[in-house]
C-alpha cells in the first residue's frame, strides 16, 4: 500500500489527470442513468393511458407529428425525438403519423393541404411552430381546423413557448418528456395569436411577438461570437453600440437615449427574457395596430424568433385563437391570465 501511494505521489500530474477523468466519466455515466430513469417513468405513465379500454363506438385518436430534424444543431432533433418523445406517444395508444420536414416552409404548405386529424404535434423549435400555426390559420376552413389542439415538443435551439406551457427544467430529457406527457394527458389552454400582414404579402401568424430594433439585432448576432464562450452575449451587445440606430419594440416603444452600458447589461438579459424593458419605455395596449418604419430605415423583424424583412405591417390580435396542450400545473395560471 505504501508503494502504491508513493507511486501516485511521484507521478502526481498523471494522478491528477486520471482523477479528473474518472470524476468526469462518473458524472457522465450518472447523468445518463438519471435520463434513462426519467424516460422509463414517463413511458410507464403513458402506458397507463394506452391500456385504457376504448368504447365500441369510439375511434383511436389520430396524431400528426411535424418533426423538423434540423431544429437543433447537427440534426440532433431527430435523435432527441426518437429517444425521448416517440416511445411515449406510441405507448399512449394514439395512432401516430410522423412527417419529417426537408426544407424551410414545408410544414406551412403541408398544413394548408392536410386532411383532418385529432391532434397536431410540433416537434422542433420556434421556426417550426410558427410555420405550423401559419399553415393552420391560412386554411380556407381555419374556423373549424383551428379548433384542433396543438402539442409542442421543444427540440430547437430556441423554444420560447415552452417556457409558457411547461414547468422550468434544467434537464433537456425531462423537459421533452414533460411536454410529451402533457399531450397524452390532454389538458389544453387557449393562447392568443398575432396576425401580421404586409401590404402585398399573405399574413404571418405568431405566438410570442414581433421585435424590431437594436435589441433585436444584437440578440440575433449572439451566435457569431461563439468563440467568446459565456461572454458572447455581452460582446454582441457591445459591438452593436458601435452602430448608430434607433430602437423600437412591437408593443413597447423603448427610448433611443439608452446608454451604452445599459444597452449591454440589459440587452444581455433580454436575450433570455424579452419582456424586460429599460426605464422610460412606453407600453401601449391595442387589439390592432399598424407598424410604420421611420423613413430611410430597414433591417429585419423577428417574428417568433424567425427573421423577416422589415416593412410596414398591420398587426391584429386574435384572442384565445388556438388550443395548446400544457402542463396541468400551469393550466390554471394560464387561464387566469388576461388576453394580451
């Protein structure tokens, strides 16, 4: 034993590296084990619904899944869905049809032509969700088709709506299984929709809002500074202060007198919480408005985190327009919230 410890002391660099490697490996294995336990528990809960008897005059519920394999970097969305969501859906007893999108805008076109289904499930990020709701609400029979409940399985880099529908979780597997189980349990909540229409374009529909201005431009440029690690968000807002530009928001008009320090500090926080506003922000409440850009300005809108060319648009609120599956723990809270 003495010789063993003496050897470790004489080769302390290798010993330190080995301990670090073993610690990291143990943590990784433990994390995988915990993820497997979460998947097993979710599948067992879904199996309870799948074992329920169907009345003689009832039909199996049909669910159509729009899966965007490219929603996450490296096409990880497909793997995340197949490992964490697909088994739950199949065990629940639903007749599941999975449609994998191949290019941007495909989900929108398919929704405009799709036949009736009992449940629509979006497996992707903000962009996939925005395509699906736009496809639903552009249909000639949208008055009836929009009553079909929609489920959202957050697989994308940005999945803003998941913060509204489901409890917060730092574990990606738990977040996905919770969202999928919410569809199985069937609790729904009505959500407001924004209709955004240009002069010549077909309307686009959004759930989380429309943004334009310096805060928006800095937010979408964060990924360019990936090499700065945890400082990338502050760097994006710092370099944006070197440009001269007015700043406005879709509902709340923020002053153009924000200091560079406040822009960097608050802008970094707004990336994760867009509802934050600087002092002096003027907020208006309206069911319909027209957004006109100052002469000589351009840029791009962010509509549900998707980029669109900035132009004069009419924005109309469609209160409680779509039904979304949600975590039962969040349903009462959402129902008490007034239309916005």
